[in-house]
C-alpha cells in the first residue's frame, strides 16, 4: 500500500502536466490546486485512511526539504538590489506591512486561535514568498496537516480575489493617494501570461539539462543531509525548524557558486517536488476537521491580506513609491512571482516584470527566516 501511495503522489504531477500539455483549457488550472484536490479526494473518498498518514508525512517532509535548495539555486543575491531597485524597496515594505498587520491581529484573533503564532509564521512566509515558504514553515513549525490545509485553502481563495482586484480597479482606487509614473505602451513580446503556468516537465529531460539537473539534485540531497545532521545537536522540539533554516542558508550559499546558479531548470524541478508535497499533504486533510477550523482561520487570513494591503499603500506613499511599483511588489508578495507578469500586463508596464520577479525571489529567500522569527516573537505575546 505504501508503495502504491508513493507512486500515486509522485506520478500525479507528471499526469497533470501531460493533461495541461494536451488540453489547452486545463492550462488555466493551477497545478498546486489540482495536486491538493487529488490528495483530498484520496482521503475523503475513503481510498486511503489514517494509517497512510505516516508515509504521507515522510514524503511531504522530504519533498519540501529538497524543493528549497532547487528553487534557491538560481538566485543571484549579489544582483538583488541592483536589479530590483525601487521594486525591491516596495517588497521590503510589503514584508513590514504583513508583520505589522499580524501584530495588530494578535489583539483580535489570538484568543480565538490557539495556534496563532504558527499561523502567523506561515502567513508571513507565504505573503513575503509563496507556497514553498508556506510548506517549509509548516514543516519547520510542525503544523498539523488540517490546520495547514485550512490556511492554504483560505489563501488560495483570498489570493484569487486579491489578484482580481489588482488587475481591475486597484490602480484607480489607489492612484488619488499615490505618486504616478508615466505609463508605457504594451509590448506583447515582452510579456507572457505565466500566472498559472509551471515549466513543462518534458523540458527537464533534454540532453542539455538532465545531467546537470541530476548533479543539482545530488547537491540538494547533500544539503538536506547536512541539515538533518544538525538534529544531533538541538532539542527534539526544535529539530525540524533548525533543519529548514540550515537548508535555506546552505542553499543561498550554494547559489553564489556560478556553476550551481547557472544550472538550467533547477527551479522547475523544485516546482515538481512542491506538487508532490501538495498531493501528499492534501491526502492528510480530512474535510470534517478542516471545516471545523476554517471559519476563524479564514477570517484571520482575510484580515492579513487586506489590512496588510492598506498598510502597504500607506508605507509606499510615505516613501514616495509610485502606484504601479507598489502593485507589482504587492503581487509578488501576496500572490508570488509567477503572477507578476499578469499584473504587469494588466497595468501595461512590461518594464516592471524583471524587477518584480527579482523582488519576489528575494521574498522566497527571506520568507523562511521571517516566518520563524515571527513565530518566535509571537510565541512570547
């Protein structure tokens, strides 16, 4: 049973990619959402039971630990500030905005949510980076699967509403209060709607990419092993947290090696492991337990998204950052870098794609640290 279950969760991401390749209408479905739905169907239709959870938890832990190095190897820390410029500053203000929002929220939600510090840590991670950070912090803080799924389900719904607002009327709403820059004409060649597109898996198996990718995967395994070795030196309740932070730090250090950073498609391979993580985590989610926790969690996540947006607007106004740059940075923070191009296209600002994605990668790299820091601080409240 364990082998069949493992084969199912590792094969599903390949299957969803093949379906998206052959059926264009399916390309609008987010692969992460599809993976979660697949996992939820496995457990909620009775195909698997609670006895499968130890296997699924092991798969989730390993895949998220491998995804972190692979998704960070391509980061070039030395060029962050040069390439991101004003967008990077706006990204920093977005991180500050979510931290301030959660602090304010502690006075409202702390008594209603016993796991408030853990939820806050996850929200800082996902709203400065993305799903990989949410997954990593879930592992680092030993968040129960049901609570994790409640947070992520709320995030998916609210992020979709948020993105719709950003792409439609956000500029008109915020423009009276913020600096505006001269708009550019749309240049279709510079933009590609990548909002729901993951890199096709078949591109990982070309002659030019497969061997270097295997080397990158080997390095990710070594980093995972080194991180795991640190469990020998810390208390049991802190072991997973320390492992995640060590893996993140070593991965960023490895990204400074040009031969590692220039390996193609490492981010795409990391995406694959995130899909496996999503399927295995979804398969640990029981609907009845999720529904019992969702109302309060949903309200807290909604508070975090929309109040942080208002604070972000105020901060960008104070620091004289224009409305379009603010919206791009906010998209990178709340919805993650893949959605930057969608926002840039709706704003007709193609020149903001590159700095927006660069700022988003900064968020990916910093999200784990910030999430753990917020958890530690809020645990003292």
